[in-house]
């Protein structure tokens, strides 16, 4: 866990200018901004040394030679400005960082893709095809490291977008780019924000947003080092609360290990006290006996550390795979080996101090005879240690149950669309050119019920528009769809009408969601016209709100745009049951039309569930740690009950001689355990409730913190504790009392 937390906290800190790099954000739309702002920053704000536009995109890359053999790769790409290598410290293996991204149709390959496309030959000056557009390789860079918030398989010059008018590069209406900037030394980010808001073009486009937040700044600068802790679906994300929890769990597990060592060491006190007292009679000092116990503890701790490092070496890659995480490798992080050994030594010293003091505290005269007597002062301390262990155990169990409950809540939530038995595939340019032929071919299969085309699938709507409508500036999400989309998903129209089938008149019209109408304050939305790309479209209807993005977020204003273009995804509804053969048929039909590409058909449900993949991994990790806590708590409890049984062996014998039954003896030994768990439950419940309530607060749609979850965690902990101690209690209760009292 130490390696993982340190890895997550190292994100984006390897850049030479990390402290000076910021991302531009707005109050309502986060990091999505118009690319046109970029040039204004450099012209109007002297504190900005350089700035860079990012546009995230997926596409297919190949070479003219590979394309002849129908070979290509679906990849992640980044369109970036020519200042990219000036701002970020990503090393080049070949090429000039100052000129690599200047010219349109320039591409910088990562090392991995340079080898994939060109094997071992020098790719500089070679040509590649990205979505059938020709680019020239101007540089090769090292692969993006794992601890960067953004990555790609290659970079393309953003000047390509400007020249070809791609991705709204020249439009204020396209809110889908990111802008990073490097500030000059000693520049004040707050001053920069104030100057950005005062740029006339920016102020005009933020007028509507400013009217909703008159007393707040609508523009912000996010430090690069903080981006990893913001979930915007474009960059790598980790909840900082989770990292703090993992650090706490690391301390908890270390503490529980120390508790167990102390309990087992003190349970052996009667056996060790006699041997150590003999050494003292022969001239040894008590301090020497204590030093011996501490040294043994340190040696044991170092041996445990060596063993754990061996287990780590064997298992860390498997753990990364199981939990879908990175950063467990110790390669290039050898300093951690030193810290781990120092920790083992420190742990051994601290864990051995109390047993050393306790074991050597019995009066020497009695210890030599084997009649050890220990002060009762340690009882409260030992009981407190066990109680603390169960506080952690109950808290983790409750947390794991709540995270699972939240995940089930998301999985079963009604998004407002019929997503059952729906699959989809990303289309290619060839399929889009023959979209109707492809659809007709698929409908020949009786297992395919219906189809629709859209640019985005539910959960992945990524187009932001900013428009002026009747003098009012509005911002909303835009979802390009065909005329079948609303009926396909069963989306209800609450005002006006839906898109008419096969109607050219409805092309470039819009249907708003209720949220947009409410937020814009439109009483007659059907009278509105919204500017599009070189057209003005009529609003013909208002649809019921649906959750078109993650359930972590509130529903935003959104419009469906009826268009005959942007058919990037084909969605199909299948009859249940015969999925494997139907998917094979879909892939075969696609290959007939576009034999040069490979096609992957995915279930919509599975893709929507990936929106909560991070939370799912967290749940599994907490469950894993909770199991370890249970194991440690059980081990510590077992050590304590052994100690108690040895201390009470004569008392148990006397009780049995005087008629006590086995059940009465077991009850006497178990009642303390019940008391410890109850106290732990009373402490753990409010702590877990507070922590999980804070975690749930960050989500727009969340489950309730039901009382039964905490009760279940407490009962489970109590059951495990009783099962652990009852065996040892029964063993002590059934022992022949003569063995305990024969020398009395």
C-alpha cells in the first residue's frame, strides 16, 4: 500500500515546470473550453509564458504499406499545440521538440507505436494514415509514463485542426478542448484569472454563466499537480480521500501487527520469565533481559520483512492485474528498500518494548520457582489493544458493505432509457459512407430487433456547445443522433414532438431536455432557434430528463441534434439469448463492407458500468484489507485468550471442583470478548458513518446509509470473535482440574 500511495501522489510531478503549469477551467463546464481562447491568452496576458491546446480523440492509425494488408490499430491520440514540449517534460528520442508540432499534418509517435508501425527502421519523415488522413512523422518520443494524468499513443499538431476546421478548432461554440498554460516565475494565478475574465471575447461568452454566479469567478486555474485528483473522464483520476484512507489503513495494519506481537509475547510471559530470572540470578541485569527480548523482536521483524518482500516479488504483478492498478513495482525506487528495512527495525523495537518490560516485571524470587506473578496493570492495556483492532475491523466491514451498496445502486438505477440487450460498435469512415446499407444488412438477422446511429453512446456524451439565442448566452451538452434514437431508447417527449422518421425537414432540428428549459428560463422553448454549424435549427420538442453521463454528476442541460452526419456509433437491440452468434454476424457484416478494419462489439451495460470502475476497484481493495484486518484481529484475540486461559488455569480448576459446568466456564471466558466487541462497535459505527457519508457527498445520486449495514458489520465481527475464543475456552473448560491443582 505504501508503494501504491506514493505512486499515486507522484502523478505529474516529474515535469520540470510542474509548479508553473495550470489548466484553464470554468465554473460550469470544468476543463472543457473553446480552443479559440488559446491565442487570446498569449496576446492579452503577459504572465502567460506559453499555452497549449489539448483535444482528446480516438482513431485508427496505420501506414500506407500496412493499410494494403488491412492492418491498423485503434488508438488514443492527442491534438496539441506546438508549445507542448516547451511546457511538458516528455523526452524525445528523435526529432526537434521546437518544430515537431508546428506544421499541419505533423505527428509525433511514441516509442511503442514507432516500433509497431515501422519495426526497427527510422520513422522520421515517413508517412502514416490516421482515419485515412495522411500525416508526416516529425519526431519519436518516449512512451508516456504511468504516473501522468493524460496519455496517448501519438500526438498530432493542433494546427491540423485549425487548417482543416476540425473539432471546432476555430469556433467559440465548441466547448470540448483543454488548455494548459505555463506561467512566468512569480506570476499570481489569481491575477491571471482576473485578466482572463476581462478579455472582451471571453467576457462575452461567459455572460450567461456570470449571470448565474454574479459574486463568483467563472474562470479558474487548476494546478497540474492537482489534476489527478479531479474526475473529468479525460484524465487519470484517484480520489484523494482514498489515498488518505489507504495511508490510514497502512498505519492500522502496522498497529494491528504490533498488537498481535505484544499479545502473543505477553501470553508467553509465564514460560519466559523463569528462564530470564535464572540469568539474572547468575549475574545478569534486568536491562540485559529486556534488551534480549527487544533484539529478538527486531530479528523477527526483519525476517518478516524479508519474507514479505519475497512474497511481494512473486505477487505484485498479479495484485496489479486483479485490482486494475499500477505503481506496485519497486524498480527505480530502491530507496523504498532502505525505508522498509528501517521500518522493520523500528517496528521491532517498538513492538518489543512493552513485552520486555512486562515479562521482566515479575518478582525474581517467585519467577525462579516458576510461580510468576504479573501486575494487573497490563490488563487494561491489552484489552484496549484488542478493542482497537475490532474498531478497525468493524469500520472496514461497514465501509466495504456501503461501497458495494452504492455500486449496486448505480448498476440498478433507472437512467431513463431502455438499455437492455443493447450492443454497439464504433463505425469507420467506410461504414459511415454506407450506413444505411450496413443497417439493412444487419436487420436481415432475426436476432437484431432495431438499430440507431449517434455520435456518442449513453454515459460518454462529450460535446459542449456555447450559443447565443435571442441575446441570451447558453451552454449545454449536444448529442448528435439520428431520427430513430429517441424511440430506440424509449425517451419520452413532454412537449412538442419527436423526430419524424425519414423526414428531411427535421434534419438539423433540436430536442431539449427539461433541465435545459428550466435552467434557461424558457417558457416557450418551441419558439426558439439555436445556431449550429453553418445552420440555425428549430427546437421542435422537449424530452424527459435522462442520465446521459455518470451518476456521480447532476443532469446537465442537453439537446438532441438530429443530423445525417456524425454516425460514429451504431447501437443495436438484440433478442436475448443468442448473443455470441449474433455478435459474430455483426462483425462479419461490417467486414464485408469495410474489410480493412477490425470491429469490436460491446454491450452498452458493460460500458456504462466502467464509469464506476474506480469505485469498484476501491470496494474490492477495501474488502481485501478488511479480510486482513479480520485475520489480524482473530490472531490477536487468539493470543490474548491463550494468555487469559493460562492466567486463570487454577481459578478454572477450583470452579470446576466446586461444581461449575463447562458452559459456565466458557461463558465466564467469553463475556469479556463480547464486551470488547460491543465497545468497538460503539466507537466504530459513528466513525464509519461519518467517513462514508463524506464519501457519498461527492456523488449526485447516492444510496442511503442504512442502519442494518452497521449492525451486520458488528454482528459479523462478534460472530468471528466468539468462534475464535470459544474453541480455546472449551479447551480450557474441559481440562482435568487435577492437572491445575495437583501441586496446591
